[in-house]
């Protein structure tokens, strides 16, 4: 009887151990499933963020650096909404994100991709000032074009690139809607242009008077004032630091992070 009891206890112990192993295996499987779900959720959120805001995080690189990618595409939208058919960058989306980046110690650099026709002056300058005031290294890359208020945006970063075929248009401020024909209106235009000229000359290798000369040029555009610069011309004028592409922009950003440059 005693022997039978010992065998029964032994069998019970073996069964208990198997059940514990199965439970442990089930827990591990659940943990693995939860991890996969978490990774999938993160990827889905990144995809949604890219589609909605033109933003994503670049962290799967050999340098093990966390880079935030910001795209400024189409027209810079101000206080009024553009039509649903227009490609637009909404400054009320960009400003909070830039504040979040500054407050996030894990983000080490910002890469800004630009292909914009310009847009709202106040909104564009607000974004440019925010980028310029970040404490992390920043690099911009002009693709296609960065016109009008896109010029301050392109020069707001620590270092700037433009592709060989990229263009930049520097021209006077344009107003839409009803304009009062008075001296105060002209003075207001002058004040806005001074804000743009001061920002560009303060963040690029070009003097205030030189930017103004490009802005008020009458020889290039038959129905407008201003200057269009292509690729290497923007570097020669001192607006952009270097001609290059995405690999050059990322290489420079990694370098700035390594050296702690800002």
C-alpha cells in the first residue's frame, strides 16, 4: 500500500510538472504574441503618421541613431484651410511635433525633406523659427523645389543640401484679397519682407542686401520680381551649404550627432 501511495504521489508530481510546463509555455507564447502585436501596432502607427503628417522615425540604421523625418510638402497652410485637392503642410500639426521632439531625449537628430511652393508667411516663419531653435542637430534636403517661404525653411537647419536639379525662388511678399492703397500698406509689406530677409541672412551664408537683390530682381521673371536658382547656384549664392542627395544628408546628420554640433 505504501509503495502504491508513493507511486501515485510520483505520478501526481510528474503531472503537476507537465501542467506547469504547459502553463509556462502558454505564458511564453502569449508574451511572444503580445510582443508581435506591439511591434505591429508600432509599425501601423508609423505608417499612419507617415500618411497623415509626412513624418516617421528612422532608427533601423547601423549607427543606432534615432532620427525624426519631417516632410514639408506642397503649400504651407496657415490659419485658413486649403482645398481638399491641395497637397499641404499644416503648421498646427508641425509645431506640436517639433516641441515633442525637443522634449524627447531619445531623438538625436532631425532630417527635413522639402518640396514646397511656399504658402502662408507667418506659418512658414513659425516652423522655421521652431526648427532653428531645436537643441539637436538638424539637416534639410531640398527636393524638387523650396520656393518663397520655403527659402527660410530650407536654411533654418544646422546644415542644408539641395539636389542638383532642385530649385529655390526668392521673390517679394505677395498679398491676396483686398489691399488698401495707403502708405501704411507699403510699410506693412516692407516689415514682412524684412522679417524674411533677416531670417535668411541670419541662418545662411548670404548677406541681407544680397538676399534683397535676389528678391527684387527684375531681369529674370517677365511678369514678376525675383530670382530662380537651380542646384549649384544656390550654393554659390550662399543660401544652401552643399549639393547632395539623401545619403549625403544622412551622412552629415550622423556626423553632426557624433561631434555634438548644433
